[in-house]
C-alpha cells in the first residue's frame, strides 16, 4: 500500500490516464469519477493525502488532522469520521469548530473517502464496490495507526447521514476496535446491516434534528429505543427544529457534543468475542 502526500486531484488525473492506457477493468472505471477526489477544505491544518489501493491499483485520497500537541512518545486519541453521500472526503473537517475542538482536545482525525463519494462504506450490500468502500476505510485506519502513536483504548468512529449508517456497519464488522461510536442523522440499530450483539458493548451517541426531512427523527428514536432494550450505554441528543445538515455543520455547540461524549468513554469494555 503506497502512500503519498500530493494533492489528490492531480494524482487522480494521472491515474485516469493510466487506466485509459492500460485498459483496467471496466467496472473500476465505471465506479470512480474525477469528482470523487475533489476536496472542500482549504485550512492549512488539514493534510490532503492519498494512497494506492492494492486491490485495484487506484490512488484514493483521504484527509488527516494532527494536533499541534501531538508527541510520538505519547499515545493520542483517534477519531475516524465518515462523510455523507455526495460530500467530499474532507467535508466533516469543515464543520464549525470541528478542527478547533480536535486541536483543543488533542485528537488525531482522519476522514476517508469510502472509495467514492456515495460508496456507503459497505453497508448497502456485498458487491465489489461495496467491499472496496469498506476496505478503503480500514486501509486508511491502518495507515494512520501505523504512522502515529494512537491510544488503542481511545479510537472513535462517527459519521453524518450516510456516514452514520456506515458507522453502524463498520462498527458491526470491527467491533473490537472502537471505544465509542456516534451517528448523526443516519443509520439505525434495527437496520439489517447491523450486528446488534457485536456492538452492544460499545458506548453510542446519537444526534438528531427533530425536523429532519431526509432521515426522520422517528428512525433515530427507534434506534435509541433498541439500544435501551439491549442495555447499551448510550446518549441521545435531539436538537429542536434541527434539519438534516446545518444543525450540526454550522453549530460548534452541536459538534462539541461529539468531543464531550468521546472524552468520557474509553475502551475498558470487552466484546463477547474477547470474553
């Protein structure tokens, strides 16, 4: 798995030429578009990186934030953040106050693409693109944990909208990794892609806008009700009048709930597979 720190859009142009010349499989060309590698954040604190996915030979972008307080000799918490459908891979780093809070609390943050901007992180099915979307998340997770001194008891996963669904799914697939989870306006504990027994031991934060017309609040409430039935450690925050996106992306206060929750939980719990 080769890594570079070059601008993602330039790398994609070169890859597109190579795909055309070498005649890579049609399925690969059909699934990836130039817009998948576009970025949204111009903050100098955000590193736009890329790596070569061994499974396909494609160059895939991701974004990384490392707090100024990071020291290689001291383990730091890690936050893996999954964007919503159609958004750029670094989109969540543009939420109001997000980078300032990550800096304040000393979090390394990584935002994967999920292979494409609408990849779903694997929760939609078991097709080849679905598997690549999931694999991209875990490839980047390995890159970051190999490069940085990460506290293995303080690794967190969260996502917004499609990323919320991805959070439930990725956590179900790799339940022993995460110290805490958060889903914002997306996903459900009762979805068929969720392994309830696998993740019932992980503290879970659910944030939802009451007036969300894309993902109704009733879905989040049903998910939380199931968490309660399972005896899960969880917190539900419903924002009165909140919509699907702006209620968090423009609110440092709502973004702050993520850090407040993750600051409280560490991986002292064990899954059933550990017992």
